[in-house]
């Protein structure tokens, strides 16, 4: 690549009235033989069925549907956790919460964040010669060295956590003391010459609260969720259009979500498609966010890279947000840190259309329902899925189903029962064949984690770290006198 300038363009407005910056990639020269650029877009609380290409009833994702037709769509792709902070930590580390220490959400009053001895994707790529930028929701620590600029990102513009968690003006307290901003290497945070880039865009859509803007104006009177979904789709379309105009053949764009939406019975909930969690809802619980039912962690996912990723392909490979880290590192020609174990895999062969081999096993941790945070309560083994704990997650009405421990576990065959409506009968031949395998893979990963280099996040809370003058308001501006 002859030269590359990374500069911020304010081209959109979120439903909070905040500017959404996109990035202008200005490239010239021959890109053959150069390292690829990466754009990773992470939606917030987007249901699997919110993508029209996944669920025909959805009509609000024209740009994403076009991307699916021009690239690869993954129909068995999963978030690493069913809530915000742990899912994002796993994306940036390639490791489950029991390894990286982030097992549940950080609060406005949280002192800590993603442990500092964890290595992020941005740090690995920056060491490999990339210029790195992040735009949007961070939610992995908003004070001191937990800030994105100290976690490998040359440039950051965004919000420190979810936009329903209070305003984000200059804190009234500086606790812990913020270190000086890192100095650039001479090119400045918004430009680099002859260097490939990593851009991580963590959208606030589709997290509540939802409100309309000019981008989501709906003359047909659709409800707020559809309007916000359409706004998000247009923002993603703008990013893709910019990539197509400037760095089309040398930029890999990966779109996915951090977890599923709130339960479908909520007025502003997204669509989980066929993953209704029927057995769980019949027991009085939620089938989506925070749970390990499919609606909580199976998310939309698309890969787009003209000339490299085959077009209009649907992949059934079992993949995860955990795989983004090792895959991008491999494609960048970089190396994984050697002093720790990873739960993700390099999915390059799937992306190139050479294979449909993904994971044989995935583990789904507790993200706020019953039981211990981060505990591997649910095991996916090929087409089978075993639950050791269900219940305990709150629905939008504040009610939660009773916690239920299952020993032996509930086991579903997702090929025959994707809605998780009826578990296999205990004592059946299929159940008895699968059960020992489930027990073994779970025991093996726990032994592996026990011997790994693991981290522990600081979840200490202190009211003085709250960056808001009025903590009782959901969105406020800190007034000065």
C-alpha cells in the first residue's frame, strides 16, 4: 500500500444525538502483497433474527442483506457470553471469562476493567505494524490504564459503557488518577503512512434506550426497534461503501453481535428467530439476553472481503466471537502470545471456502442468570447442547424464572429441535451416548483453565468514579458554574 490516511469523518447521528464518526480510508498505490486491513463491527443486543438474510420476516437490514449476498453468512455463530463486558473481553482476547477474568458487566462505579496482563487484539496488531482505531462502546474499564488508548488503540472516540448508564462528560473525580495520554510515533493518532489498519466499531445499536433520528425516520409508522435497526443498517452500509471506494480488495470486514436481545415478550425486543427457548419460557424464564439458550448467544455474523471470501455463501460451521482474535492475527501474519491458552480458533479455511470445519465443542458461560458468574454451565458438543443450570435471568418486566440445577444435565439435539423445546429423554440411547462425552469435554477444559495463565478482574466499586454530576438521570450533561 503506497500510503494510508486514517481520519475521522462525522457522518451520522445516533439516536442519543451524539455524533457517530466513521473513518475515511484514503489509499493509493498497489495493494498486492500488502497486509490486509480489518474492520470489525460489533452490534449491541442484536437478535439472530434481526438480520433479514437470516429471518425473512425482518425487512429493515437491506445493507446487511446485500453484504450477505456479496460475502459469507454464518448461521451457527455465537457470542462468547450473553452480556456486554464479557463478550467484548473475549473478542479482544480470544479467551473465555474464566481465563481473562471478565465474567460479568462493569458498572459506572467500577474501578477496574479488562485485566492489564491480558493482551488485546489491538496490541498484537500494533506490534505487527498496524495503525489501530476504535469507535463506539468500550465497556471494559473507563479509568486510568483501562482506557482503550492504553489497550493497543492509537485512536479512540466513543462511550465508556452502555448509553443507558449515565452521561460521560469529564469526571468530577479523577479516581484512580488518569495517566497521561500515550504519545504517538510521529504520524499522530489519525494518520499513518504505508501502514495497514485495524478499525473496531462497537455500535450502541440495538441496546436500549431506542429513539428515532433523521436516519431512522419512518414514514410508515414502524415501532422504535425497527427504526433503530434500520438506522444501524444504514451506518454499516456507509462503512462498507467507504471500504468499497477506497480499499475494497485489501480490507476484510467482519460484522457480528455481542449477545442476543432481551426476551421477545418485551416491547422493544429484537428477534431471535426460531430460537425461542420454549422449554425455558414454559418454566417461567427468559429465552434471550443473559441466558445460555440459543437466543442469548447465537448472533448474526457476516464476512466480506471481495476476491478472497466467496460470495453468497452460507456457512454452517460452528464458530464464535472467540475466533475473531486468532483469525485476524493469522491473516495479519502476526503471532499469538505464547504464554497463555486460547479458546478461539483460526477460521481462515472457513472464510476462504476451503472447509466447513469449525469447533466441535463450545462452552457457554453464565452471564448473569443463576449460578456463579463465568461458570461454564452449558456445553455445545457438535449438534448436542447440555445444560447444567437454567433459570434465574430477569426478563424486561423484572421477573425471573426460578434457578434450576440439572444433574444429570438437560440435553437437546439442535439439529432436530433448534427451538430447544424438548430435551432428550434421560435413559434413551442418544442421551446415554452423548452424556459421557459432555462430561469429559467439560472436565478437560476445566483442567486446562486451572493450568493456564489466567487473570482476575477488579470489580471493586467506588461512587467517586462515576463520571456524571447527576447519577439519577439516564442521560445528562454535567453543568459547570
